[in-house]
């Protein structure tokens, strides 16, 4: 018997900066933390990390130490002392650490951040033990979100050259290198009827709560750094989607990546950024081993858009200084959503 070829159903979901209140709290947290640590902490932090250049030992500015500890904290805020220490050391390597200065710097940061974080009651991802099993989930817990997902395309195999990867960067002879029409297959009416959007949305809501904040599955699509969540047959069958010849993949911007890029930009515009760091160089430094060369173009797009919008906001006399960040986040979400529609949704649909 001839095996039926699996069809991959792609959906789009734009979910950046949906909770501006949490991002505003993060900005408040960083400013409060800097104030709490104080001048003596800065002096010690400016002596804690060194690098050898041309045979001379050079001390890195306190901002470098602060930012690396901050990003380690924002990614691992539930870590205990020893675990967080190991994560911080791993992030700062391969620079040299002077333990005499670094240990009190680390202690001051950890206990201050822990106290402020709890005081501000920032939301945290649920622990593994708090996840409900599927049998425990009540129907009212799963709410259909109208228009959260948009069907993109049904293909018989992974979209060729859709994602910019180094191994795909070789010259192409075809006229439109981003797509190869021969690999696309239109979905049948039968399969279409078996994929009610509300059921796909519910399956996505369920599985997305288990997706850890990680850079591991980040890819680049057009001007975005994205994650792809695949809903396999086991998940789909639990939501009355019984077609065994399909797999559903949902493409969305990487919330972890863009939250961190937003934090980089916010720090840079709060006077924390050392003068010798440009934003791209700073992103490379803070992401460390998680940085990929093909991230540069979407990161540049993000920072350029932020800078342009912020310039318009600070020149508007009707917007108070304390409201500027909130306006920036709302406008940034609108602009990024429009770019997502243009480059991901509409561009893909036009190629079908």
C-alpha cells in the first residue's frame, strides 16, 4: 500500500508586546535595581571583570558586569543562588573574573534583584509541577481567540529557502530564490474541513504553555526572528483533529528574543550603555553562544524602527516623559504587526 505523504500546515501568530504592563514593570525594575545597588557597587563592578589586550590587563566598565548579570537574571529569575552563580560565570566567560571583587558584586546583585523582583510581583512562567494534565483542563480554561492564528500555506515538505540559513545562502539560479513553487501542494477540501480554526487555536494554547523560553529553536524568516511550534498527531487528536496525514506548524516571532532586544535598547537609552558598545555589538555580546550571524538583519530592523519611533515620541510635547515608554511599546507593536502581515502573511499567501 502506498504511504500517504504528510502535509505540513503552516499558521501565523503575532504575539509581540501583548502585555505592555509587564514590560513597563521590567523597566521600573531595572531602574530601581540600579538605584539600590549604588555607587560603591559600581566601583567594585568596574574592577570585577578584565580582559587581556596586547599584553595589558584592561578592566571592563561596571555596565558590562551589570548587563550580563541582569540578562542572566531575566532569563533565570527562579534560579537559586549557586545555580545563578554558575549561569552568570558561564555568561561572562571567556573574560577574566577577579573573585575578590566579583563575589561581593554578585552577592549584592543577587539579593537586591531577588528582593525587588518579589516586591514588584513580576509575573513568572509557571513551574513544571503547576502544569495541568489534559484531563484536568476544563473546557472554560481553553478559550478560542478570534483571528489569533492565520492559515499560511500547506506544503508537502518544509518550505524551501523560506528561512535564511547559512547553508541556504549559496547563489540560486531561479528568479525568485525565496520560494520554489514546485514544492507546494494545495490542501484538499477534505483536509480543510478537518481543521476548524478554533480547534487549532485551542491545541496551540494548550501546547504553548509547555514551550520553555529558549533560543534553541529560533530561526530567521524575512525580517523576523521566529519560533516554530509543531503540533503533532498526539496533541491534535486530543482536540478532535483526527487527520493522520497532517502536522501543524505555527510560526510566531520569538518573544524571548524580542523582549531581550527591547531590554538592550531600553538600557542603552537610559545611559547604562558603555560608549564603545553599539547596539548590534551589544546584542552579540549578551547573547553569546546563542548569537547567529543571520540574526543581524532582523536585529538591525528592530533597532532602527525603535529609534525612529522613539525620536518621534520625544519630539511630541503632548506626551509626558513618564508615558513615553508606554507609547513606544504600543506603537512598536503596531508597526511590527504591520510588518509581519506584509512580510510573512501576505507575502506567503501571494505565492500560493
